C-alpha cells in the first residue's frame, strides 16, 4: 500500500466482502458463526480484526492463551484423554470421526478441519446431540465469492 488512503480503501473493501459473505451464510444457517483465525498480516492486526467484526464476523481467539487446544499432534503423543477440567475453554482437534464422538462431552470447541464436507454433515448433528453446547469449528475454508 502506498498511502493511508490505499489502506482505507482496502479496509472498507475487506469489511464489505466479510459483510456479504456473513449475510449469505446466515441466510443458509442462522446459527452459524463466521470466525477468523488469529493469524493476521504484520502491522495490520488491529485493522484486520476490526474489519472482520465490522463485516459481521467473529474472532476465534485472540491469542494462544485464550483457550487450551489439544491438537492431533497432542493426541498422537498422549493417546487417550481422561477426564479434563479447566478454567479456560477446551478445544480438541480430533484425528477422526470416532475421536470427535469420544471427546464431544469434554470439549467446548471441536476443531474439525481434517474432516471432509460429507463427514461434517453426518457428524455435526451427532456431536450436538452428545453436547448441545459444543461449538463446532472448521478452518481452512476458501471463500468462492462474497
């Protein structure tokens, strides 16, 4: 960007694209939450996160200290999780549908990045039956159009 006005134009464009995307997805599913990751461009974090919120999106988490994330790598090392209790939200990224179902009751957020869209359609309702308060998150989605 060459000037502040270039940055302002990019900011407004980003807000507008997010707004269109969020509105369209919420028409399909009023309960959906469109959230961004904590990854932003150097020096633009404050503005990019404001653009997400202004566009109707949400922020998944601000930093690694906001929650406890148990990733596929952690599960690979520890194997089975016992009972977990924590003062912060527990996010689990299962390696399979079976693990997702096994840990649904102890997780507050389930990161299902590694499941196919077909698997997500099947497992989502099952997870919500096991834990109605469970938040289901999927990352790595690419927006085709606003």
